């Protein structure tokens, strides 16, 4: 019934597997490497077989005709095991190659829909995404995901070190109250439930428990946008902290966290940065802050436009502010504070001195918004007033508001979209390029 | 419009905040502590005010009547800021108390639905869950969540160290194919989507990319169970690795990962273990393995029952095997291998020597199943055969099967339910006690 190969007695006595990156430590020894057939080049006298494993690539030089027959016409991506002598050769990748090898095919692949051994995938985005299980094996696509993994580890490690507790809050929620944008509905045991658009309410609630919390998890946005920056499901890196004075305390933690994420990427994804030709951003000791009104005035002066009544920054404005931050302050990051209250969600705290402006901020990264954060309301009465000002009943928010009934400190937080962070860092033109299995208006598979 | 307090000039010059746990370093100094009013005890001559922050509790002794008036009748959980002299007193919690304090109320709470200062919450489970934003502040409930956070960090840290890459795979999926149990349906831009029951298909696919992957994320089960062990949404700790020989390679990583999780809990949640009187399990260097058939025979001998035709272990059998592992091998963990294929999902690989039994395992923790894992099929033809044997069409699985078309190594993995792990570790009688906001047949809020 099953066509699985049985390990042969010979294999049972085979040397333990050596990873491609470890080969230089085994020169002169008989070693076993195993992985994907990355590329086969058949020359007249020899064949070069490049095996890819999780650490890199290893080349085997096959001269013996019996072995050449095994690999002849073998499609790339087949799983192979190669036993041979690790031999120094400065012309080989990594300075080592396997000579006099034997080859065993563990799983024969079909011919892949595109060549993974080329420096860049020769496929359109749609084809790449349709064949994600294969295209993700390309070094450039892998690299973006590895950078994301390193960014997450930096996020979690840095916040844990600052006394934040990791929490998991529910993605199935009973009400669709957080914001005006669309949510996905779920059939929940015959009732209506929704997918959480963010852990906002719950992370605030958990400030009441742990003071400082973070969460790494999926969020769901049923926004019918078809842009290069939006996904229907993405990974949100959320943090929230209590006992703050104003937005500056939040922005300080936020910038420190981004710095730690970048440091961890630099440390643990060096090869991946190089694969994607990424230059890490400059984040100086002091990242510039600019108030929304000053940012808008600066942009108006540069473009000559009339910004009377304008209550948000356009992408063009953001690019100008980003350029200013780099030119004047040597920083790829800039904190823009004090966006008008009308543009912020209802739980946002106003600036006590200028209540039409919020005590919140965005972080622009190379001129594009990366983070939104700020101080939140923390008094029960303020929530009731803010919700009623929207024409809604506080009753619909009773689960959320319970935290504020029973004592909540001044607090605030921020959220970083992981995929957007990676896209901006790597200069991807479409967020889907750095997302393993993107979900959008049109795409639900693979 | 807003009732927010403004920081007063006096506060702006207040000393920086000191956390409760740091007080012993500040004896003799004027310090500021801030947190929740954990308990107020009013005696004739003085009042004792205990403030709770993220590191512990600090006591202030109030003699001055003007200050006593501020706190008189102040409900517990109100947010207070106390400035006073840190004074050594062996009778005080932590050996320090604040004397001659001033108190500022940052947010006055309503009277909580139960007393958080008592050693155990005097509320039924339903009340506790209905008021989760408050009940989670109790030291015992907090402790369980902190233990969970430490377990996650141990899981991620250990696997990262073993060359595993963290991945995020979609929770919105296009087909409800993984198993026979129920899934939640989602309205997805006018189409039907489903919530992922597990990252199984995707983590296998990602073995094709990174060889070794792990994921920490929510999974969704629309099973109408109303038991103390089931949730409709929980956190799954998943790992999957390529280039294995058999289930033993997976079980070895699994046991090593559990050991690392426990070690990290011991290291970073020591106070929480003590709060919950938890004795960490014994995991010896060599954890015993027993084959399903031997486990069943052993259980039959102990109970005298006829197990002819029995193809699973009952909870009573599991308890017997757990007791045997502890008595004979000094281990709180035991690996049971070779469950009948009929009890395992279709992607499970059979034992080549006895194909009616699977090359898979469960880990029992103190006599209760904690982990399910094993080797998977890895050849495309085997998947097609297994799916067709279920009377289904391989076409419905095309996204999943693409990974196998294009070369997949022998591989396997395992999944640990975080909340179940914490419940078993802490001896909670109901998994909801260790879940911040449980979701089940009846509960969707808060």
C-alpha cells in the first residue's frame, strides 16, 4: 500500500549527516549530506550536483558513470543523500566539495514550475504565490521570512527584558466594536462571532493584570483593499504598558524595541540581509520627534500647497518628513506626534494642553508609516463619554470597560505589522513578497 | 469633555518610580511607588495600605489623618501613587515599608466583585471567567499565565537553538479538509473560508523551505465538547523537522523541548511556581518509551479486562502507564509509540515493520496525554493513496500536496497545547482556570 523506502542496512551504517555549513570542519573525511537537489550541471566528463540544506549548499563532483546514471535527468528539488569525501577546493562553494560520491534518491520530484537555482525567481508575483510551497524555497524568499523570524525574536526578547509579560488573547470575539472598518464574521456554534482586528481591547485589559504586556499573533482585516500594503491576515506585534506620563514614554519603548529588532536581524540574519542587499536603517541614539502641525507646515512649505483644514499626512508628506529626518537628524526613523483626535480611534487620549490633538504618535520608517501608538484613555468615565460621543451605547463595550471600572493606570502602547516591517526593511515592492501565504481580497490558497 | 488628571508640578518633580521588588535597595530614601490598591487595613492609630505593582507588593503605614482621609473608603484596585520614606521593618512584606507617605489617587475603582487580596479567589469558575479583567489580577491566576509565558519562551528559545525557524502560517484557510472534526466557517469576502484547526499542512510545507520549523499561534476547534480539557480556541506550540529516520527522532526533539520549557519555567517563574505550590515534574535523561501494544497488555494485566480489538488507550490505561513510568523509570513523562493507524490522521506514516501500527507517538505527562506527534508520509504517491483510501479526491488537497510533488524529505513533528500543558503542570482542575479569556461552546466574552 505504501511506497515508502525502507532504510537499507548500508544506510544504517552510514556516517551521521553533516550540514553544508559544517563541511569545512570535515575535510578529508567521508561524510553524508542530505537535502534538496538545488542544481545539476552535467558536463562531458563530470556532473556537478549542488545539494541545498537548511544551512546552505554543498557541491558534489560525480565522475563515475554508475552514479551519473542515478542523477541523470533527476529533477531539481528531488531529495538526495550524498556520501563522499569532503575535499578542499577553493573553486567550490564554501571551499569544499564532495568527491567520489554515492547518491541515493529519497524522493523524486516533478520538474518545478520555475528554476530555484537562478539568482532571482523568473516568475510573476501571482505564479510565485500560487506555487508558494515551491517559490518559498528560493533563497530570496526564504531570506525575507528569516528576517521576519529574527525581528520577532528581537521584539519578544527586548520586551521580556523590560518587564513585559507575553500574553495570548482571543481571536474569536463576540462584538465587532473596535473600529469602523470591516470585520470577518464567524459561525460560532450557531451564534455570530467575529475575528479580532487587533488585540487592542485585550492588551489594555492585560495592563490591569501585568502592567506591561506584549502579544505576537494574527489579526484579521476584512478591508476590501487591493493594494501592495494590505493583507486580510497579518502578524501584529503589540505592546502596551502602564504608568506612563504621555506618548513619549510609549514612543521611547517603541523605538527601543525597533532598535532591538534590527539588532537581532543584524546578528542572526546576516546572510539573509546580504542575500537581499539590505542596508540596515540608521537609528541614532536620539530619534527626532515632530508634532503633526509642524510636520504639516513643513510639508506645505516644501510643496507650496494649501493645507488649511487638512487633518492627516499624505504619503507624499510622510516622504518629505522622512527625508527631513534623515538629512537633519541622520535618522531613518522619525516620530510624528499629535495627530488630530478626529483621525484616531475613540480610546485615544487627547493632549491635555491641546485637546483637539491626540497624545499619540506614528513612527515613520524611511518616510512610510510603520507603527501607530499612543496614550489611551484610562478613566471609566472618559470611555463612556467617548463611546456615547460616537452615538453608541457603552453597554456594547461592557467586557472591555470592566478593566476601567476596577482601576487602570495611565497607559499606552503600539503595534507593528510584522510583514510591513519586513517589506519596508527589505525594500519589497509588494507586502505579499515577504508573506509566506498571503490572504487578500482574491487569495485564500494555498 | 475629558476628566483626565493633569500631572501637577509637584508630581513632575517627584522622585522616579521605584518598583516594589526594588524597595530594599532604597532604604532611607524618599521613593515613589505606584500601583493598584491591593488592600487597605484601617486600624485605630494607623492605616496599612498595600500597593501591588508588576513586581510584587509594597506596604505603606499611614498615621497622618489628612492622608488617612484620602484613602478612607477607597475601594481596592484603585490606582494610587505613594511617596514616602523606605524604612526597614522585618514585619513588613519584603522587609521594607513606606513611612510618612503622601498618597495620590490616579484612578478610583468601583468596589471589585470579589476580594483579590485573599489567598484564593472566593468565586465560582463562572463568576471568575465573567469578570476575567479583574479575576486575572489575582496572584494565583496571574501565576498560571506567567508560567505559560515562560513555557512559550522556553519552547521558542530551545527550538531556535536547534536550527528551527519560526514561521507564521495562515489561520484563514480555503478548505476544511484536515480532519473529520468540525471547523468554524468564516464569511470571506462573499466566499466560504474556515479557521485553521492546526498549522499541520503548512508546517509540513515549510519543512520543504527551512527543514526545521516551529510555530506558536492560535488554533480553532468547533468541537461541541463541554469538558474541563477542551477549548474552542487555544495556543498550539507546533514543531516539524525533516531528515528523520523514524518517530524516535521526533520524540527526542519533543522531550528535549519539554525539558527546556520546564527549565525556563523553573528559572523565570520561580515565584509563580511557589504561588501555585507546583512541584516540577521529573524528566530523567532517558524517558521511557513503550509500544502501544505493550502498554495495552500492561494495562489489561493490571485491570484484568479483555482488550481484544481495543485500538486506543483509555484515560484509565494512560494513568496506569504513567504510574508505571514513574515507579519503574522515575519519570513523569512516558512516550507511547505505535498507536494503531486507524486512530491516527491520514498523513501519519506507518511503522514499516508493522504497517497496521503508526510510526507515531503520544507523550503522557503524569498519566495524561500532553503531546501527539510522529513521522508523516513524505511521498506524493503515498498521500494520493491515503486520501483516496478515505474516499476523497486528492484534488481538494492540491495546495497541500504541492510540497510533496516537488521533493519532501522524511519528516515528522509534534504539537503541544499550551493551556493543557499549564493546566497539567499546575494541577488545575479545569483548563479555563489557566486561560485568560477562554472560548467554548457557551463562552465568547469577555
